[in-house]
């Protein structure tokens, strides 16, 4: 019986650094480890002793792709700690900011990180000569999403306007209307994107795990809601720590999470669509039906299609929110109070948790952060345990590539979880 | 690829053909990947400048990456926080003609430098229960380990400054890196000075320019994300803050947030 060893030294086109080691002997997996070796940065350590109004700017630097998520989650957790309820305008502007970042990140993953896999290229730049129109379309859509982030946030990367209890400066209706035109013009492109993604062949693979995300019966939510799952979890955000357990593992700098009494779970666009399909816009549902996509789906490779689907919804939703608001400066004074607060949001890659304890001067005494990829690492390993035996006959190189593609489908972000993947598959 | 192949200039997708392209490697140490991420926006002139290079190494952007080959330009994102990275950095230096830092982490260790202000174990224990498998040293900026040709500040490095660097390295001229403070850009925008008029604790006077005075333009004081400008007068600004009612502790926090291992503010931040 042949032995195989899959060794992916670094998994490319993902954010951050990781290695996959798989050892196969007599057609059985004898060892499988997803090692995240992105160096630890100790946010939970150095945030202690810092002041409440610095935290949002600092935690944005956890991740270059989802600064808005870290900022919003931290701000909401700190507001919960100081019992501050932001205005309706602030909540709407935060939605615009968060939706724009999910759109931007989904488009980035679909075209710049995942599409080269499905089309057989090593990078999006390598696709330019043969797929120029597609690349142009991708860049155009991404620019519109970034433009919206910039108008509301002041800067597309690491926004500067969000603060506790509001915004340092609110965008003018005029600027919002200008980006609204661009959003409307891009709607057909979002529908075409789903068509392209749905037409790409994905590996036949299924593993039914638990899909976890937040849900708000009124809106396909990103910022606020109860934590729900396809297996009946339904809890308040402050109950998170009682249900999700985080464990440190010896071979990786990322921790692993499981649901108490059950096991691994998946977060991200697929989990959102599996739980909240009913809340998507009619246009998005129509597009899903046209492309024969029926949710729930238990194939992690379908995560990319779920991303394309939510981009259709979010594009429409952003234009609606812009119509609903005419932002005016508001009083954003913060009354500092001691307390403890928690918040859950949907980062582009899935569930994100922040929790803080403040003293009466507003100085952080304790900080806890659990990122989407930390939530997903165990599920990735479990998928690999199931998938590899099903494709055992493939030569080592192809086997390793499909493992790498599976991990990339999750759209992981390993600098968040501590950060590129390489798969090492060895058959002895 | 043929010359230009009909790509239009306004889309930013112009493929520049040259006899032999210069090789560009983009490497990552400890960082948030935000500067690399910003490169993946592929916008406008920046994309044009990027396609003028043969990118041999960019793990976040491509699958085929060439290790240990000579490159004309190396961009380093992130700072050193473990010993393997020191070796890696030395290898990259040996293999590159021009080496530049990409952003604040590489330039001065930025936020990660906060770990240096407290005992290592105290910080590490708060993030991990079992420290036996965690290998981390203090956060060291790139120019403390190897010779650096150009320091590009920014959190992240903006499009204009990135394009300026890529174009200048391409033709072999010295890039223009703004030597002045954020105040100069703020004045050029015609903003009302929030430090003087509103007594808000703005770090603009001691912060390296390049963002276009982003924060004051968006109604808030600069929080020093780009780090110190060279020859900043930190004590003078600290005095002004004190006059405006900030406590010593609040002043310390302002000057330490993003300055990392830089010595420019040490008269204010040195507590020994």
C-alpha cells in the first residue's frame, strides 16, 4: 500500500501564514495538522492598560481585510460595557460601512483569491491577458465597494470616522447619492458574478456540520442579532462565552473553537446564507434560483457562491439605506463608566467576538477577541479528514492542490487568527 | 503579451512591456497584511506601476512564488517578532538591490512595539494560557536588523506614495518621501487647526505626512498612525497637551500608541 504525505508549506492567496501537513499510510490518514504559524501579536495582552477611545483604531490593525469589522465589534462591545445606546442614524451608517466591507472582501475573495483556482491560474494578474473583461469588472466592483467604505469611513483601509456612540464626521447626502449611482450601475455585474461563480465546477464533497452566524428577523444582518445555528443554537450575544469554547493547541498559533457539548462548526458567507436565506432580497433569491442554487448547502466549496449571492443582496440594500438617511451631525459624547461588555458581528469571513472589561476611568482591564478563522480552523481539519479518503487515489500533487483549495474556499484570514497556507500531503 | 493589447489607460489596466522587467518581491513578517491588501486593490496608476515589474514573490497575491532568488526591489511588510524572521530578513537583504519597508510595522514596529513596554510574560499570558509552544521576541523594526534603503511609513501605505516609490525604483531615481509633519498637509487643505482652535489633542505636529491630513479633515485629531516624523519636537507638543488638560498618563498613551520602537518621542515616553 502506498504512503503519501501532503505538505503544503504555505497556502497562497489567503491572508496570513499557515501550513497543512497530512500523512497517509496504508490509505489511512495517520496525521493531519493545519498549523497556523503567523506569529502571535498579543492584542489581548497589550490592549490592557489602554484607554477606551483608542481601542477601535488599534484593533483595526488586527486584520488588513476586515478593519471595519474589528472596529465595529470593539465599539459595540465597549458601548455595551458603558451602557450606551447609539442613535438610529449611527446604526444605519454602521450598516453601510459594514456592508461595504463585506462586499469588498467577498469580491476580493471571489476574483482575486479563489477564481484563479477554478480557472487554473496562479494569480489574478496571470488572468489579465485571457480574462481581461472579468478582471476589469472585478476591479470596478471592488472600487465601488471601497468608495462606499471611504465615503462613510474616511478611508477604505483602516477607516478613521467610527467612534464610540457615533461618528467623528458623517458623510454628506450628496456624496452618498454619488456612490448610490455607482452601486446601481454595478447591480447587473453582481448578478453576472453569481452566474460565473455558479458555472465554475467545484469538487463534489459534502459534510454536514453546524453552520453558525448571527440573525435578526428584520434584516440579513452583519452587525447585530442573536447567535443562531442550523442545529438549533439561538442565544444572546452576551451568552457567547457560555456556549463557544476556545482551546489552545500545541502545533498552531491559532486556537480552536467548538460548541459546548457538540463540536466543530463553520462560520462565514455559507453559514450566513444557510441560516438567513429567507432574509435575502427578492433579486438575490431570483438569481439563486436561476443558477439552481438551493440552500442549505453542505459543501464548503459553495462558500464562494454564497459570497456572490450576498453581494447581490448587499448592493441593493446599501442603495436602500442611502435613500433612508440624510446624515446630520449628532452629539456623540461618551459618559465613561466601569463595566463589562461583549459584541458579536459578522466579519466578511464570519463570526467575530470582542469582549472588554473597563474600569471607572475607561481603561481596559481585560480584552478577549475570537476571530472568524479561529472559529473555522477545526471545521477545516474535519473537512479534510472526510475529503482526503474520498480522493485518496489522486496523485500527491493534485491531492495537495485540492486540500489547498478547500482551505482557500473558507476564505481564511490567518493574521486574524493570530495568518498563507501550504499543504504538505505525504503518502508513504 | 504584446504591447498594451488595447488596454485602456483609465481602467488602470495597462501592461507595460519592457525588454526585461525588474523583479519585485513582496515579503511579510509580523503585520496585519493591510499594506499588501491595499496593493491588491489594484487601482489606477498603482496597478500600472505594479505591472511594470515581474512580481516574483507575493504570497498573498499569487501561488507561484520564487524563494531565494535575486530581486531588484524587495518590499518588507511587518516587523520581526521571532528569531526565524531575522534569518529570513537577512536572506532577503542579501538577495535584493533595493530594500524598502512597506508601512509602519516594518518602519518602526508600530502597534506591535506596545509589547515591548511591559514584561513579555505579562503580555503573553493574557493571550495564551500555555506559553510553552509560543515563540516570540520583542517587536523589532526592519532597519534595526538589516540596512534599509527607503522607509515608507503609512498604516497602510497610501496609493500615491506607493506609486511614487514603485515608479522611482523602476527608473532608478530616489523616491520623494515627505519629510514634514501632517500639519503641512492640513494647512494646505485649509483646515481649521483643531489643536489650537478646539484644544483637541492632535498628534499632527509630530506625525509623518503622507495621508493628506486624513483625520483632521474628517473632524478628529490625528492619532499618529503614520508614526513620528524625523526631528519632531515631542516635548513641546506634550506641554501643549498638558496645558489643555490632559493627564500625564493620557499623554503617555498618545505618544506610545503607534510609535513602536522609534526613539523620536523618548523624551516624553521614557518612564525610567
